[in-house]
């Protein structure tokens, strides 16, 4: 199998086996040899994209860690989005006033025409902010990813502790509407209804309308279940984004679940004095890494993601921990991609 070589990580999948010796024995800390989603993001990063500095990742982290997250609105149709609704009602009122015979117009009509009412909508919801859209197949992990993005610094270091901004259901297609989350009055993250078998036509229409008509939309993040790969509905959506000139990135979720299925049985805690056990764990970590890389390489090549004109970034994420991944990985890369797409400062200094 052909594997792309990156100096920082390729030795974990391609180094030659050798007998352990006392001077060169793998560490008993097996986790250091296992690919994380962040490693996969680096491995599959196209050369046309620069490598973000650690300081830039930290700056994007701070944007989310320090932000007050607020669920602002839920809408079942594009026309119900607060600023769209106010603009529509304002235009309807303008047309009504304009239709009045000039000879019959009164001061009342002039006042109505000049007034700037929000029609009962909270003015805060009308504040223009850059927006990013998360969408994907039903049960691809959108809501779980959102909760992972919104964890604070303490929660990020405590395993599976999570926020509950987006309700996570085991039932596919639970999210029925567009949901807007305000991130510190800097940007809005939009969660969308899932598409596929358990989606509904009206849900799909609101998403397509949003992509095509929303001026505040800066980037779309297509969520792909790592186990399922790119399904037919995903491919259709990607084609729609390309045809409409909508910039997008791809996030592979549930990497932890994939790793549990692809990795061989491995002793994550060999005894320090047990040289053979440490060497065996190292070799099995390499084997597991290779299987995971092969899986994603197959998914990427089969879907032709490298052949797309827009060349989206490929990001990887685990929102839950496991024996192989003791903490969350990848959400910081997603945060950086979001901040960068919204032209929010990520450079240090």
C-alpha cells in the first residue's frame, strides 16, 4: 500500500521491525505512539495549506474558552431567520405605504414609512456576525461536535465532560431546524437538520436555502461519520457546495469509534521492566495506525476529495474518549478553521 510520507509521523506506520534491545526499547507510555485526530489532520493536510502555529491554535482556543455561548434562535425555514424576517416585514410595510394614493397619505403614513421597528424581534439577534454552518448526514455527530467545540478549558481536560448546548439524541434525525449559537458576539455557529434516510424534505430545503442565500455565511463544515465514510447524500451535498461556489471543509467525526474497531488488541500499560511487552505494544500501535490511515486513504480516494476544485481541508475529531484516546482531540483544529474562515484574529501578538 502506498502511504504518504510525512517526517513528523510516518515512522509510526512505516518503520522496519527490529528486535528490542536494552538501549532502544519503546516507552511504556504506549499512547505516545498512537495517532490522534490531530495527527491525522497533519498527515492528510494538503501542501497548499500552511501549518498553523501553536500560538495561532491557542489564540483560536481563547476565542471559544473566553466566550459566552448563547443559543439565539431556532428556525424551521429560511424566511424565519430573525434578520431575514425583519427585512421581509419591512419591505412588505414599505410596499403597503407606497400603494397608498399620494393624495390620501397622512402624517401617519409618513411616520410608518420612516420608522425602524424590529417587529418585536430582539435587536441583538439582528446584529450582523459572520456565520459558519455545520451539516451532515443524520447521526453523523453534528450536535456532539458542537458541544465539544463549546467546552471550557476545564471541561476540555476532563475526559467526556461536555456542554449541553446542542441536545444529543440516539434517534437519527432528531435535529429538525436550524439552530444558531452566538459565540461571544464574535460569530455564530449554525447547527442544521441532518439529511438522509431519517431527514425530511422541508429540512433539506431550509439548508439549501441557507447555503444559497445567506450573505453572512463564511464557510460550511461537512460532517462525515468516519465509520460510514462519504455516502451518496454527502457526495450530492458536496457537489451542490461546489456548484454554488460555497467554501467548505470536511470534518471526520467518531475517530475514537473507528480506532476501537481497527486497532488490534493492545496493552496500553505494559510494565516498565517488561521489554517484550513494550516492544509488542509499540508494534501493535504501528499496525493500528497503519489500518486507520489505510481506512481514511480509501475513503478520501474513493470520494475523490483530493480532486475537488475547492480542495477542502480535511479535519479529524473525537468528541468522546476511549482506551486509545484518553482525551478529546481535533476540536482545537476545528476552532482554528472556524476563526480563520470568519477573519477573526488568530495570529499571536
